[in-house]
């Protein structure tokens, strides 16, 4: 796959000094894709074909519903449902014609039926759009690290990454770096991740200790949002919180 450079969003995410620049990029791209899905593209033939074929996941249905564009959301869902009914009719016929088998006999056709049904509810055009952009951002990050000394300096002074995006970044780096370069890059990513998680964990430990009456008069330091930061570090941005804790 050929990826294109998109340096401005990556630099902007690094400048914001967030706990994970890729979480910030994902959040921004997700909002844009959701808004676009209910904008002018809702009536574009290509978009409708993709939605009809793939559908939308539960998370993004929820976000689309929250956009308060009930008509646009209904149009997308209705056309997908019509396409889904056609596929269900075919599966229904397959089920009707299944051979009679014993309880412990091989059930290849039955397994295929369940797998086909699960496939009908596993795709999401919004997720696919986000994933395409994120791969480009990951590629751009590796390229900047390889070619731009100022970017390397910014990265080394950053707050690191979350675990899922660190893994994504190493997978992308494996495609475009090798030998000593990949060793340096992977060590940099993992070292930054470890340092960031160590800081989060220490703050989180102090957060728990603050509930001891003997520590009530002691300052919170940077621990008030340590639970959110640590959860976001471990699993990606899953708890929305302020980026910086100013309570001392």
C-alpha cells in the first residue's frame, strides 16, 4: 500500500503536547468522518453504495444519532437495511436447505452460516475512513522521525503515546525502517512509553494514597486526573478529561 505524507496534522498534534498525539488525531478525524457522513455526502451515490454494503458500527451509530440529523441518519440506515434484507433472504434459504446431521457431526455449513451472519454486523464505513487517515498519519510520523531533526527533538520531549498507538506505530515503522534505524526507532517508542506510564502510575498510586486520612492535608500534585490518564495510556483515549491537571 502507498501512503501519502500529511505533515501538518501530525505536527499540530505534537505541538498540543497531548498524552498521545495519535489519540488526538483519531478524535479529530472521527468527528470529521461522522459529520461528513451526515453532510452532503449522504446523497452521493458512492457513499450510499459503501454504506449499503458495509454498514456502520454501534459506536458510530451512537455518534450519528447524537448529531441530531435524524433524517440523514435514517436515510443511511434505511438503505443499508434494504441491502441487508436481500442478504438475509439468501441466508434464510441456506438455513432451510441445511442437511440433517447428528449432534457431534461436522457442521461446516452451519459454521459458515453463523460466520456470514456475523459479517453482516461487523463492518463500518466510518471506521474504514478513519483507519485510512490514521495509517497515513502513522507513516508521516515515521517519515518525519527519519528525516526531520526538529521533529525528533519534539518527539523526545513529548508525553509519549498510548499502548495501542505505540503498537500501530511500530507496525508501520517495520514497513519503512530496517536494521539500525528500526532498532533506534523502536527503542525510542518503547522508552518513551515506559517513562510516560511510570509517571502515570506514580501519580495514580498517590491518588489512591490520598484517600488515607493521614494524607488528607498533603498536596494532590498531578494525581487528580491520574486515573483518566492511566486508563487512556493503557487502552487509548477512552475517558475524556482535561489534558493538563492544574490542581496542585
